[in-house]
């Protein structure tokens, strides 16, 4: 079974600075997807960024980028130029890419990010 | 598109009461899911559906039931509410793309 581990329950960053959130996962599969979701106080789950395991290039979305290390099974999220609106709980998630049928999404336990003005 | 909508946003139940959490999506997604999120924890899958008329259990299905009579709707039923069911409930949907779109959640308290 796949597992997703987020070892940092809480992190803080100064506004305009850069912060990196860690995520490791365990799987025996070779093809899969990885995601970072943001959950602000409104509780709405919002997709931040996604990475396909077959792609070597790290995904980027504006101020958000990932460092995907497939061999090490590591998937960290870097937030550049942190803004007050980035304060939220961040969840790392894994999903198999096997075709056909339902594929379970496994979530980590989350990292609460505080942005200090 | 409204995306995934959930009602109600908040609810307080007494032990033993029943209720239905509503979930509707307007994106014509075939996959729909119900998750619960307990404090300090990640999301746990309760039930999922791969299309109208097809549902299956997830990781924590005990105490819940679902139905999927249409593509759009996927209600979650709690028959005999227990304090252990106090949680935030999220409905989500997806199509071929693996990204799941989430609803805003329902905060349920059972006293």
C-alpha cells in the first residue's frame, strides 16, 4: 500500500521569503501522480500543483514549484515570495496512474504554514 | 460552472439521529468521492463511485451509506449518528484527469 509522509506538522515563513515543505512517499509502482493541495481556513481544498512521475522536469505554477526526486521518493513544495494569502494547511497526495477503474488518492497528514508579516 | 457543491455547511446532530449530506457536481465527472477529515489528520476515503449506479467502499465506510442515481449527485447518508462521526466531510469529483475537484466541506458535530 502506498503511504505519504509529511514530517513537518507546522512551518513558518516571513512574508516575501521562500519556504520549502517536505513530502516523502512509499510505493512500488513506477507510474503515478503527485499533488500538493492547499486548504485555507475556509476549508476548501485547492489544487496547487501536480507532477506526473514519468516527467523528469519539475512542475512549476507561478510562485510554486516542486523538487521531485523519484529515486528518493521525495516531493517537496517550494513557495517563493511568500504572501499572507499562502497561509494554509498544505497536503501532499499520491495517486496511481494505472489505467482503468478507480485509483485511490492517498493524502499525507498536512503541514500548517504560517506567514509572518 | 459551480463545480462541486455541498449542503449543509454546518450541522449539529444528536446521537442516534440520521441525516444526509448532499453533493452535486456540474462538470459531468464520472468519479465522485466522499472523504472525512479529522483534526490534525489527512483525508480518509469513505465511499466512492465510478459512475451512476456504481458505488464501492473506501477506507472508513462503517456507519455510512451512499447512492448514485445520477451522474451529478452523490449523497452520503448517516443512519445512526455517533460522536466518532464528528468530522469535516468533503465531496470530490474527477474525470479522466486524476485531479480531484473538492467541494467546500460540511462540518458535522455529533453530541
